[in-house]
């Protein structure tokens, strides 16, 4: 009992004699934990989000943000991000956080990448000192959809 959990925040200290952590490859363990956490959060988000769902009002009074396509759900949950589990947890909870985001860039679609969008909007949402960029598109008929949540602007 060489550990005071109230002071250290650890139930079992790393130097506890029952465990020989020196024989374990911490990097591989952390990598596996991150993969498992990512998979769990992705499954949870997929169950909670459906095409046609309203995500919330865009903060600059542009209108309501929607999930417009199944492809967008898959894209949000598979686009690379340095903290994929946090991104996956953020996605189904965007309606509570969207008002905290700030518009940082507008890019007119020149038609080279898409024939169904006219403008791309990039919003910055910072949570616990971590940046999440919401990549939002406006369709030709004036609807707003979320395309991805990234850790840097990609256009």
C-alpha cells in the first residue's frame, strides 16, 4: 500500500510490485487503446446521426446545418484528425456546441471539385485548447451540410 490514490489520482502506482510494466510496450498499448476508443466512438456516433438530421443553427445566421448525405456521415467519421475519438464524440453533440464556433474562411466553389456545391464555409471550434475545423458546404439550392471535421483547414 505504497500509494495514496487521493493524492496521486492512481488506483495502482506504476511501481506497484504486482505489475512489471517495464516488460510492456507502452506505445503499442496506447496505440491499441486509441484504436479501440476510436472504434467505440465511431459506432456510437453512427447510431445517433441520420441523414436529414438538423445539426443546429450556424452561428452567423446563415441558416440551419443538416446531415444531407450518408456519404457525409462516413466522411466526417473517417477523415483524418489527430484526435479521432474526440472528433467522433463532438459530431453527435454539435448542436450544443455549434454556437461557439467562428466563421474563419469562405471559399467559392469553382466547379472543379463538385457540381452540387456553390460555397464552402470553414468554422473553427476550440474545445479544451484543441481546434476542430467544421467544413460546411452550401448546395446550389441553398442548403447547408457538414462535410468533415478536421484538425486543419483542407480545401
